[in-house]
């Protein structure tokens, strides 16, 4: 072989190798947005979901190199936000949180315009928080069993508030009724705030409500906390028993939040956003800050989150049917 021929072949092989390396690098390159993204939160500003959404949005913005705009779309038991999300282009630029009412809406919402499992691209459950069962200080009950006894002694006189039909705190109240046969009267409100105000004022006796929003009123002496709906006691209120410890088994319920996109998102976008969300959930500073709100961070694969949603829908459907809960 001549020197020129050898050199020509060497150059050709080197070019081929370079093309192969560059091609492999392009294939391995992660999806990245080239314009701002939006993250839809299904509640007004100020609550646990809003805090989670804003913290996650800031993390994603820093990790992906584009602004992540938070859009709060409260109302209709999270349906407004979910419908907006599902109608968005499935290009990876619109994502959002869903919450526990997503499970009850599957049964309660009349003429639901979407499939709550197949019309979303699940990514991961993000976090969950227990509910506190609280009563007005004037209620003559220091334990759950004493509260149940009061309700049984005077059927129909103990009212409990909720954030609305099908919301997690109503579901918790209906489970309590089913487990104990106590005659409690449900009073739905337009949000947890008005319900809490009426418990503080003594217009209604009790309610279940998310830990973070209820805690300040417990600490201020406006509420008496009887039990927590989580599987274990909270280190923030270590003297408050779980519902199981209080004598009501199988009343473990949480307000949960998960990240989804519209169905049909590109696989690479889903993979990248999921990976960055898991990194967010693993951050020590995030865990510390949210633990102060009694929020437990949870990591799941998209398939695990889809299975979780399906189980929650079936669980809520069973309770809704047995309690004869009707949408208004």
C-alpha cells in the first residue's frame, strides 16, 4: 500500500470515527426546553399545593435553563386546572399538579370531559400530607371516641365542615361515619378557609383539614386536635394520636399532590422532567422545609404513579358509593 493511500484511509477512518462520536453525543443529549414553560397549580395561591408548585418550578427553571411560570387555576374541585392541562399541547412545555380530588372527580363529576388515567402523562407523586381532625374548644370531647359518643347520643346535631363535595376532608368525614356509625352532618364550603372560620366561630363543631393550614389554629388554641389521619404521629404534634390509635382503624387518608403532563408528551421530555423532579425531591433543603409543613416527599416512576392514581380512584369510588355522596 502506498503512503498516500494509507494516509487517505487513515483520514477517512478518523472522519468516520468523529461522525460516530458526534452522532452518539446528539443521541445522548437530554431534552431541554427552548422557551418558557408553565406549571399549572389547581388551587389558589397560599396553600400547600402552591408552595410545592413554586418550589418545584424554581428548581426546574434552574435545571432546565428556562423560566417556569406558575399558573394558579383553582375552582371546581381541581377540574378547571386539570381540563386546562389536558387541552394543552403535549410538547413538554405545559405540566401541572393534580391532587387527591382528582380521584373523587372520576366518580362524582357529571359528564367528565376527560379520562382521569389515560388523558394524562403521569410523572411522579410529589408529596402527601395528613389531615387533622379538629373540634371547636367548646365541644365536650377530648378524644375521637368521646366525639363519636356525643354524635350517637344526639343524632344529627354534630356538623362537620369540608372544602367541598368530594374533597379529601369530606371523604375522611364519611369514612369516620361508616366506621363508627356516628350520625354526623356534612356541611360543604367553598374552600377550607371558610369552613375553618366557622369551626373557630362555633357555627360547626368539627372538620378534617390539611395539617399545614390547620396547625396554626391548633397552636393558638382555636382548635382542639383529636387525631391525625396519617399512618404515624407527627413530630410537630407528637401528643396527637393517629386515627388507628384513637380506635378508628382504616381511616388513613392524605391530601396528595403529583406531577403530570398532557397525554402524548414526547418520551424524552417526560424522562427529563421526571428526572429533574426526582432530584428536587431528593434535595435535603426541600425535605427540611416541607417537613415543617408535615409534607412527606415521595418518589415514583411514571408507571407507579399511574397505578397509584388508578387505586385511589377505586378507593374513593367505593367510599362515595357506600356513603351515597352526590355531586351538587
